[in-house]
């Protein structure tokens, strides 16, 4: 069985300090549907690729201060899909005290939306 692999480069990262929500998305992509996985909203475009991700309560989820999230250097999102299960891995690289510190979270659930099997990824680096 061929494994579907889709990678999208996000063009926008936005952190809402007041609401502690981190957004990663591609501008202009058509929205098809959304999936909520452990307070993380994943938006899909046509062809079932990731077009955006919102991480609610981001500072608490990653165990860092809100201020640290303003110093985001890179973010990588990987969604592994099987017929039965969805597994989301999000890794941030933050600049804290002039050092780069990786932080990661994982969320999983059953694939009740029948998303096609494969691997989807989205990433964005801040320069």
C-alpha cells in the first residue's frame, strides 16, 4: 500500500498573547473542514492537506512562558494517519536566553473522520 505524504510550508505564524493561542497557517488556501484534537484545531484544505493549526493554551501545553512563545524560531507539525488512529506531533524551537530550546507535544485520537492514511506535515521557520 502506498503511503500518502504531503508537506506544506506555512507562510504565517501568529501568537495571540492575550488568549494564549498559537496559529500556523497558509494564506489563501481554501478551507474544507476542521478537526479538534485535544484542544488543537487542525484545518484541512482541498485534497486533505493541513492548511492551518491553532494550539489553544499554548504556553501551558508546551510548559513555557507566554513571553517565550514570542521568541519562536521554528515550528514543525506532523500528523500521522492510519485507518484507525490520528497522531499529532508538534515541535517548537524557542530562543530562550540566547539558546535554542526544543519543546514538543503529542496528541492522539481515533480516525472517526476517515481521513486518508498517510503523513501530513507543516512547518515554518522564523529568521
